[in-house]
C-alpha cells in the first residue's frame, strides 16, 4: 500500500514541480512519470523496512 501512496505523492510532486518551472504538457508528463517511479520505489522500500502494525 505504501508503494501506491508513494507513487501518487511522486506524481503530484512531479506535476507541481514542472508547473512551477513553467513546463509544457510534455514536461508535466515527464516529471510526473519520473517522480511517480521514484515515489513508487521508495514506497516499496519503505514497506520492507517499516514493520506492520499489530
């Protein structure tokens, strides 16, 4: 579940960053894709490190 949350946060951060830099639609897509992949990977790693509750 953390990987999906990380991916979504990465996409939102990528869109925000590209819009702040004044990018066009292709820049928005590129930044969202790259940061989504990074966020997904960090979320998957966090699922391995963080213990499950209970």
